């Protein structure tokens, strides 16, 4: 039983308000800086009151960083990565749970162990493969047969190079696997008795039941893909495929330039808006998909 007293309620609300201030404080600082002039934003101490140059700073940030194409590239990349992760995670978890292979647990733990290998650790071999996808194939054929092929496939400066190395997700596979394991075995048996093949069972039964999990995973993976900086920085040498996070680098003042932090904060405000909107719209399903036990 949870005891409810005025003192405990007051302490709880105080902690919640303190946490809210800690979370919203940096956002308010970004907003206030994005509305100020160059002199105001560099004043000491910093003035947390909004200024009158908000629209001017937004226009400057938009044009200097060429944020129109960059935001479009980030949106396309994030949606493709999000969709690929959801589809791949759902299919891999379906195969692990419902196909009674003796090695299915071995395969699952092999996938799960990749959580210990973030992108920053495997970035060099992944980049080598993306720069020449057929290099392992050429090496294998030449080793086995002695035949030297000239096949090449370069993923640099392409959406496929931005998306394909990021769509594998051990987190999504784990979440789907745990959800599938809570479903009664009678569902699969009833579908089999009705003559439904595995793919039909997956599409007509499992996917509708996992809708909240899908939306929760979509929220996580969209924000994850949108915030990527290192991989898009490596894969894009042309401005046509530059993402918003990479374009943000052009707004950061260098050592010998004017500290135009008002322009930088305006650009940061523009770039952080899409993931904030996605989280705000899907937060209800995000929480329900992670904690709900209703089937």
C-alpha cells in the first residue's frame, strides 16, 4: 500500500518541479539565445529574457547552413532507418521465437551481444565495406577460384550508404522477442489449424497485436537516426546528401570568427524541432508500448 500524506505529496511535487526545471532550463536558454542580438547573447551575465531578433536569427541560420535540403535529407534518412529497423527487428524476432531451430537462442544472443559494439567502435570496418561493398565478395572468389573480378559498389554520398549500415537493431529484436514470448502458443496453433502460413500469421496476427510496440520502437529509432552525426559525416562528402546534424557544424563559431551564438542557437532550435514533435505526438504510445501488459 502506498501511503499518501501532505508532506510526502509536497516533497514529491517539489522533486518533480525541480526535475522539470532541470530539463526545461537548457531549452529555455537555447530559445532565449536564439532571440537575442550578437551583443546580447555575449553579454556577461547571460540574460535569460527573450530578445527581438528571433526571426532574423532563424533566417540567418536557415540560409547559412542551407537547412532546407539538410532537413529533407535527415527526414528521409530517419524515416528509412526507422522503417528498416522495425521491419528487420520484427522479422528476426519472429524467426527466433516461432521457428523451432536448435540454434535460435545462439543466434539471439549473437544479435544481443552487438549492443556492446556501438557504431563508433565498428565505424572503420563498416566504412571500408560501405566504400566498396563487393570487396569481401571479390576476396572470397579470388581466394577460392583464383578469378579476379572488377565488381564495385560504392555507397558514399547516397541514401543507401546513410541507411543500410544503421538498420540492424539488437534493441528492437529484443523488444519484439520479449513481446512475442508473452503471447499464448494457442495463437500460432489456431492459425496453423486454419491453414495460415507463417508469413500470413505474422502479417495478420502478430503485427496488429504489436502496434503499440511498433510505435514505441518507431519513436526511439527516429530520434536515434535523426541525431546521428559521425556516420553521416563520414558518408557524405557532397552537400546534396548532407544531413541537418552535419550542417549544424557550419553554424558553430570557429576560434577566429565572431561568436554568433544567437545564430547557432537558432539553428539548433530548428534542427531539434522535428524529433521533439515526433516524441510529443507519439509519447502516449511510446509509454504504452514499453510498459503495457495488455494483450
